[in-house]
C-alpha cells in the first residue's frame, strides 16, 4: 500500500518541480499559479498518506523503536535545513534555540524529529506573523522537554482535550482555508508514548500556542 500510494505522488511532485524550475521553458503567471497549486496539493496529499500509514503501523504494533545515542543539536540542524525551503512567509521567523543542559540522548532520533516536524508544521501553518520558536531543555534528572512555541491564532481551552485525538481539527477561518487530516498531533502523541514520553499543550485563543513533548533521556528496553 505504501508503495502504491507514494509512487504516483512522487511522480506528480517531480513533474511539478521540473515545471516550477522552468526546465522546459518559461511559464505565464497563470501557469505558475497552477503549478504552485499542484505542488501544494501534492504535498498535502503526501503528508496525509504518510500520517495514515504511520498511524496504521502504530495501531497494528508494527512500528519499532530503534534507539541510539545522538546529540540534539544535530536533530535541530536537520530540521532547520528541512524547513528552510518552505519558509515563504516573510512575516514569520523560525528560531531554533541552543539546547539547554541536554546531554546525549539514547532514543529514536527519527521519531523525535517526526514529532517536532508535526509541531513545527502546524505552528507555521497557523502563524501569520511573529515567530515559531523550538527549544529543548533538561526537564528533570532523567527527562528532556521539547517545546514548539508560536505567536499564532492560539486555541481556546475548551478544545485542548480533543487536540491529540484522531482527525481532530479546530473550527477557525484559517483551519477552513488550510486542509489537513487532523492526524499529525494524534500520531505525535502515539510516537511519544512509544518512546516512554508524553505530549501536552498550553494555549489561549489569539495568544499563540506551545506544544510540548517530554521523553526520557534514555529509552528503556521495556519502552522499545
């Protein structure tokens, strides 16, 4: 299923990229707009398929934790490079702070990066101006807390309980304009739990949001 879904999506994205780069010649303004729409829609489709497949793996118990030692600065560096091409709004700045008192971690860096990637993507999507700030600090003796804070639209407290449920979406003008599966936060919660951690949120309407993931410094054998 993964192959059947991802192969045509990859082909669409590759063709759109060739057109956008004007490899076969110039585009009119209208053609450039249409190609941009194809790129955006195919990226949304790819995210949707990836979230659904990962969630299915988690639910069936077929996703594994592959722990190893790593430095958090390396994960931040990779995320910074990943998001650089998609920072198209000049009114929003993505900031990665230096980790504070964070030792080497023995965990699954790919799953941590996936959780943070979901948090950052949401923050950028719902922040029209200001900043998205990513941080990591020692939370207690054996855990580290990561935070993704934004200056976006915020979320009223009555919606907090549903945020990490499957297909949860908040009713807002921006939410109606921007499509998604509502699976990113649910998947992040389950990945955090696989690592022996948890997710949480602090937010108020029109006052921005901060999403947290707290994980053990060293994943245990029983966790993985």
